[in-house]
C-alpha cells in the first residue's frame, strides 16, 4: 500500500527549569493512504506531543523536535519554514483538538468559523464558501444548517460542537486528518455517533486518519492498525486483530485486561500496578521494567530490539527476542 506519512526516529524535548523532558524518544511508524491508525496509551505517554509534532505545533521554546524526520507524501515537514507549514495545515493535514468548546471561538458564529479557513486557503467567493459550509454541515449530520450557521458555539450541545470541529477540519478536503481524543468529553451514545461519522467521512472522502486515544473501545470500532505507546516510545504495532487477540508486550496485555468486556461476566478488572517512569531521566532499558511481571535482568539494562512477529506485527520486548529466549532456556537447563 502507498504510504502517505512516515515518522522516523522522532525525538521531541521540552526544556524546563527542572531539566529536559524527553517526551518523545525515537518514535517510528507509518500511515497508509485511506487507513485509520490508532495511537493508544496512558495519559502522558507522548501521544498528543507526537500529533502536535506532525502539525509542527510544538511551542519553541520550550519544546523542539530534536531529531528525526516526518515525511508527508515524501516531503520532510521538519525541514519546512513556518510559512510553508501554514500552506499545509488545514489544507493537506487537519487536526481535531481534544476539547471542542475551547477549539471554537465563542464570539464568532459557527458559519464564520467554517468559512474562515476555506477563504484563507482558497480563492473562493463568499457565496460558494457558504454553499461549501452548508454541504459540510450536512455531511457531519447537523440539522437545519441554514439556521445553525448563524448560531454561536454555546447554543450547541457537546456532540454538535464536536461535529462542527470535524467539519472545520474537513472543509478544505485534507489528505490526512489527526483526531486527538475526539470522543473524550462525550457520553457513550454520542461517542458511537461520532465514530460512525468518522467511518462515513472516510468512505466518502478517502481521508487517512490518525486517531489519538486511550480508549480501547474507540480503537475496536474504527482502527485498521494500532500503535501502542508508552513513556515516549511506540512499543508494539499491529493490525486490530493482532493487538486484540495476540498482544505480545506485557503493557499491551495489561491495557486489555483493564478494559471491561461484555463476554466475560463476573471477571475482575486487573489494573497495571506502579507508575510510568520519569521522563526527565528515562531508563536506559525497557521503560516498562518496573511495572512488568515478567521482567528479566536484561530488561533494566538494555532497550530491546524490535522483533518482527509478522509483516504487520512488531514489538519491542525482550520476551519476544530470540537471544533472550535462548538465555532463558540455558538458565532453565542449569
């Protein structure tokens, strides 16, 4: 499949009075055209920082992309000037931010906010811009769009505001859509509607989607592939089926065990003990070692190499490394 995005050895740091926070530490992944990739993990693992780095929205200072490349259709976004990035944001790559209430301007009507980005990037008359805005509102399921365009964000429900944010992100017909926790503040009924909307939009427009979330229920609904992130690193990548039915990293297994399942009545949820490592001074070995029930001596000292379990399933864990397996077999024999 043709790749629309390739992130290679991405490092993002933040300089503070207390030291340098290594928020993203050598992240690698790709996104195929027309695909939905979910990046999942606990709060603070670097998901949103990664998405902001792709958009080149890391505030400098205190943050900076200290290493790596972000190839969008073969063009390295880390090498572009701010002026060049403004031509890409909203046109080729759009982003849906976490809180729709803070993403919308409370002093402007919904219609003016929809039309603003369109007229900023395209030479289009106000009449055609309004027509396009009405089409987008209809696409995302806003009833009475003619009336709703003249209203303000506070006159919309949370689900409706989220639909408007999606419409703003899609109005310039981007090739890549980054959705950062798009369903966090919504109840489960509205969440289901928003997820169905993403599927409909992808079928209609063919847009590629990166979904940032900590909710594995959301992932199960719409993701094609899943990247599991922990302490600034992507530790396991696979198809939806591989991650849900054949998780190999103990952290991925822990995430799945902490999620309620309808087919396992009466079974207790198992939390992951401990806390993530301090990214002011991250460990040299596997960052999950202190919380891992299967940790070995090598885990704390050396970061594991990537093990390829299939063409689509990769994991960074010593338990899957052939050298560690041989070492364990030798120890057991003694």
